[in-house]
């Protein structure tokens, strides 16, 4: 009996101490031998015999059991098997410094609602009771829009993007930008820019704010050549041919009335850029068939000296036509003027370009109609033609009619270029097999802007060898109205066609006109 009592009190607290299995896996008592190596854990420096000293292994709750063997690593009374281990690395999330094992410590990852779960693992990032799966994530980056600083992931913070109705969704992704109950897809977006007209400050995207447009007036939006940006009716306007494979390299023209020359900028091999009056009396001034002088003709030097050797460098044979208004603007310059530069040399259609401008403003009528008449002159260059047949001059008559009131507030224009006559570069008339076709403006709305500019299509027809009427030339016209009462118009015409005289030859005609009311 005494022996039994002694055995029962061996642990000193009156409670029996059992070493239930010598193979380890005990309950944390000092007599446990986890790795069954004959050394009790209390004396063993490597309890699990994994080659790593216990002092180098994690024991989160400091209970003497390393976490790998502790069934409650954080000693919170909940077995680890019942706690979350998002990345299945054996460390419960409460103790894991990288819950999702993505290499970024949790402390550096967002936890929007501060619930201890990083957003990547939290099923409800904002803790609003609605699972994230049921909330909008526009850019699919794992952050719901309510918490995403850049909903569309375009690199621009949402705070810098437009949210017209202040509903927290930027307009790019809001299906009802103005929150009026009508989806944007059912509302009008006249210019197709993604902003409905009710919210767009420029419904037709013509560069004129809607508040500045004239109700019932001229509000067209034609495509224009480069030049003056966002002009007003009161301003001067300068336009030039857009650069392309076939021309448009002239950037500016400056006329010098003192010696009747002008300079052309940005053309290669045109001498010293100074163009002088053509010395051939037959073409020094282009005249209509009745002999009336129209516009003046200039040419660039044909050779220039090498600055070092003095040897001559041949130039491309550039020719130019200058047209100047008979009226004078307040600044002393012609009210309108144009210049056309072309060469039939070097490449198809050569190089060259056109410019046209208005000096001063214009005051457009808001009702009624007007007709304008004047002269037309230009140059025709050919691609694929033999030398000597690659540049012609052309003269004719121009007429333009404008309806200032109708065509859905866009203004209407009709016009024609008639009585065209051609001469070669030496002034000899071309009278064989070149059709004398009239060029007709396309008629339609939207051709006139409130700044007095206009543009549209232009084409001609001819009768072919089968007696059928077919399209001959097609292209565009560009023009500007000028004067206190829209008194005159300066314009450019560019058309292309197959040359009916030669197989495989195409022609480009560039002409200018100044017409008066």
C-alpha cells in the first residue's frame, strides 16, 4: 500500500504521471520523447530530429513545443486544424507573415477593412456584407472598384477622371453617366466620342464649344488641311497642303512686292528658295482664252553652285502660281491669296504644295444666298509621263454659290470650274484629246464653318469611247470666305484622274481661285 501511494505521489502534486507511450507524441510533459531517440524532449536539443536545433525553430506561443509539433501554435484554445492556413504551408494565417505565399509580406499588402485578412484572401474586402464576388471589379485586378484607386487600370487615378454624377464610377465605365435613369447607350452621342450630348461641351467635335455655336446658323465641320488651329470668325486663317508621298512639303510662302519674288520654305533642290518671274512671255502671266491676265507664274533656279567646288548642282524644275486678291485688308496685305508649287520631276507628281490664306476676319450672313465669280488657274502634273509631258498649266473660270440658311444649320455650297484650257510649260496650247470637262462641287450639309471655311468633294465626268458618261476626275476643294459681308472667297482644288491620252499615266491637277461676290 505504501509502495502504491509512493508511486501515485511521484510527481509531487498528488496526480499520477503516466508515460503512456515510449514512442513520443506526448502532451507537452517533460517526459515526452517526440523523435523516439531515447532523449526526453526536455533534454533533447532537436525534438523532431529534423537536423534543425529547437532553438532555431519557431515556437509561436513559447510553450516549449515547436510549431511543427504543436497542435495549437498560438495557444488561443483553438486547434490549428480549425484555423485558416491560406497557403497550406503549415503556418496558420494568424502567425504566417505571408498568408498567400506570394513573396510579399502581409504587412505590405492591402487589408482594406483591417480585419487581419489581406484583400487577396478576404472574401469581403470592404466588410460591407456583400461578397467581393458580387461587387464590380472593372479592370479585373482583384480590387473591387469601391477600393480601387484606378478602376480602369489606365494609369490615371480615378480622382483625376470624370465622374459626372458622383456615384463613384468614372464615366468610362458608368452605364448611366448623368444618373438620369436612361442608359447612355440609349442617349445621343452626336460625334461618337463616348460622351453623351447632354454632358458633351462640344457635341459635334468641331472645336467650337456648344455655348458658342449659333442656333440656326452655320455650324459645319468639314475636314480641312493643316494650319491655323481653332480659328474664330475675327481671325486671319492660313492653311497648307498636308504632307504626303505626292506633295505637301511647302510650309510657307513669303511674297516680296519690291522685286516681285517670293520665297518658298521646305522644298529640296529648289535653288536658294527664291522664285522669280517666269521669263517666257507666253506663261509669265496666265491668261484666260480671251487674253485677260489672271495669276502670275514664277520659277526656281535650275542650277546652283557647289559652295566648295563651284560646280553646278542641277535642281528640280519647280514652278509656282501666285494669286492675290484685288482688295486689301486692314493690315495692308491682300484680303486673300494663294500659292501653288509643283514640279513634274523626280517622283510621281513631283514634290511641292499649296497654301492659301485670309487676312483679317469675316462676318457671315445668317440668312439668304450669295453667288461669287472669278478666275481659276493651276498646274497639272503627270505620273508616268515622258519628260516634257509631265507639267501643264491650266486656266478657267470659277463660280461658287452659298446658301447661308439651310442644310440643317451646316450651310450649303455648290460651285463649278468651267472653260478649262491647257498649255504646256512653254505656253503651247494643248488642244488634242484632253477633255474640257466641268468640275462640279458636291452639294451637301456641313460644308461651311462659322469661321467662314468650307470644304467638300469635287468631280467631273466625260464621255468615253463607248459613248457612256463616266467619272473623269475626283478630289476635294478647300476655301475660306473673307470680308465684312463675306465679299470674297479664296480656294484650292485638287483632283486626280487617269490621263485618257496615255496608258498607265495618271494626272493630278491643283488649281486656285479667288472669286468675288
